[in-house]
């Protein structure tokens, strides 16, 4: 069964304290690994898509990386406005829909 | 502006009633999706449609129905057969084939059974 596992479930950081979120996936023949940001009561906002091991993408204080079995979302010198739930998803085997993890809720305090 | 519009934002349903959630997109996307989100459960796929007049069940389709008569619209009906319908519902769209394409989400609809 296709599965996406994210860790930790929750993460509290001080402003400026860098850290990483983890996403493990199981679909063989990866058709895409997606990262989204979700604010409370809102729809997820697209951040990155990664397709092959070794690929990296950056946006402001966020950098996503991909290995053969997992992806990391690195947050460098976070600010309070980075507080949100970060969702990881992979495309299903048919490439027709996304399978989501349960998310990591990040809280950054000043 | 292009995007996905879901309505209503908040909806209350009495037990035994059917309700329909609207989803409209002007992104010219062929594929559309419905997900359900419960606290601590992440997003779960209800139905998806790759093209007009065609749709497939997702992981939790029981108690739900959809139609895809127009490219822009993908309404979701929550029927009385859905035993635990209180949740946050998200509609999304994309160009078919996720490789190389992004899936975009609407702002969601909250459904509460009273």
C-alpha cells in the first residue's frame, strides 16, 4: 500500500533556529514528491515538486531535497510567519492523484 | 484572477440530509479532485476526474457522489449514507498527469452535521 509518513508531527522552534522536516514515501518508481504549506482554515499552498534523487529546490528560507526513500524540507533561520502545517505528498502509481502524509505543524516563536 | 472557488465556506447539515459542495475553476485544467481533511488525518482522496464526463473513486468514496458535466465544475454531494461527514473539504485541479504538473487547491469548505 502506498504510504507517506511525515515526522515529527509537531515542531517548535525559536526564531532563527534552523531545522528539517522529514517525509518518507513508499511508491516505487516515484512520479513526483510534492511539498505544500497549509495555514489554519485555508487550502494547501504549493511549494515544491521533486522528481529524482539528488534534486533540490529552494524558496526563500525553505529548501527541499530528495533521496531514493525520503525527502527533507530544510528551514533556515525561520521567522514566525513560517509557522504553518507542512504537507508532503507523492503521486500514486498511476500518476492520477496525490497521496498525502499527515503533516508537520511548525511553530516559530520570536 | 485564475483560481479555484469553493462554496459555501461554511455549511451546516441536519442528519439525514444530502448537501452539495460547489467547486469551480477557471484554470482550464482537465483534472479535478476532492479531498477530505480531518484533524490529525491529513488529506484523503474522495473522488477525482481526469476529463469531462468521467470520474473515479478515491480511497473514501462511500457516502459521496460527484458529477463532471463541465470542465470548470466538479460538485461533491455528501449523502445521508456518509456516517461521519463533519470535516474540511478541499477541491483541487491540475493538468492531467502529475509528472511535471502542479495540483492547486481551493480554500476549502467546512461541513458540520448538527
